[in-house]
């Protein structure tokens, strides 16, 4: 009896264009069968990834993989005249993005046509200066400062602040961004860009910390210091936020959602030992999670009670 199962995919490749699969002996019917059977995942028209690789990736890795799929599928090179921009460039720079979709953004010097680039691509028409272009991971994209400016013109205030905090932490030049604010005066979104720059703090280490600080400020509660260090008998320890005079620390427990590690038993044990050492010298702790940021009344009540 004949075996109707499709032949196995090559072991040394994980990303294919349709033409590459054809060259390896897989016709369109076989490709469709591999997708239905869960062996391949179609990332976009004409580009596929091995399902086991896709399923094992973190959400932020998948977002970058979609850009790689676009590049692989279109044979992108810097000479082709377009670069990755906006939120796609932010992902290539490794910037934090909060609650942003995975559509691929490119900037091209010619007329931007969505039909010629695909439904999953947003094309922007603009001629970029040489200092506005960088290479990240072998792909052309807008520079760090240009990327921040472009993103903030299309994102809301909270998203802008998350991005700006991390951009400054990665070394973005605030003066270049400030100059862009002046040149863009009157444009939609420039107020969000300016507010984010004025409120940004490069000491913030995660989107959760940024949004916690934003909420405390919006609730008109005395702002804490960030990344406060204290000496204990067990050594030097650091807290996300602290009100020194009140010996009150606030810790955000949602980092695992944005950082590529898992909180092992050892990590959790060390965290609790750190907290115990600080409590023994008089520190009090408030621990919050993502859900606390969206229950503002309870958050405010809890924090004001602790501060009093």
C-alpha cells in the first residue's frame, strides 16, 4: 500500500518562500497539506515557517519573525529602495512595544501603494536622509531617533511613553527627538511625541514599570524614585520604586511577560530572600501585577493607605 504522507521537510531550513519549496519538490497541493496538518505555518503570502519553530517562539520573537518573513519573501535589500520603519523598525531595534499590532511598516521613496505590497504591509512615502537609515539584523530600517518619532506620531500616549522610556535607555539622543518636535509642529501626533519625551525616564526597565509610573503621576500621588538601592546584611539590593522617607517599596511583578526568561524556583527564591532582607531593616512592600494597572480605584486606595 502506497504511503500518501508528504515527504519530510529539509532539517537545515526553517523559513521558505513558495519557490524554494517548489524547488525542493513540494507542489502547491503538498504545501497546503503541510499547512493543514500543522507542519508548516503560512506567515504571509508566499512565505512559510516550520510550525515547531513558530510554536516555540515568544510573542515578541514572532513579531520580528514576521518582518523576517517579509524580507525573505520579497528578497529585501537596501538597494531596493525601501526600509523598515515605524513599529517594524522599533522591533528591529529591540524597542518595547505595548499593545501594538504586527503589521509590517516600510518607508519607500516612491508612491506608497498598499496593493503592491500586500495587505499585511503599511507603506509610507518619504525620502529619508542617510543619517535616518540604519542596519539592524542585516535589514535596513530607520534610525533609532527617526523610529521613535515615526512611532509616536501614530501611537497613543501610553504606548509612546513605553517606547520613549526604552529608546532613551538604549541611547537615543533626546535632542534629536526634540528638534523633530519643532520641525513637526502642527502635525497630528506631535503632542503625544512631546509629552512622551518630557515625561520619559530611561531608568524604567519594562513596560510595566513605565505604565506604573504613568498611573501614579496621573493619580497625582507623590512620585517615587526609580531603581532605588539599599544596603542590607545580605548585601546591596535594588527596588523598582521606593519612597525613601516612608521606607515603602513598590515592585512590579509582570516582567516575565516582556523578558525572555522564565521565573524558575531559584529566581523566585532569591527574589523573596531579597525582599526578606529589606523587610528586616524596616522596608515595607507593595507588589502589583498587570491587572492592578487597570483597576485604578483599587490601586489608588491601596497605595494611599500604604503611604499614610
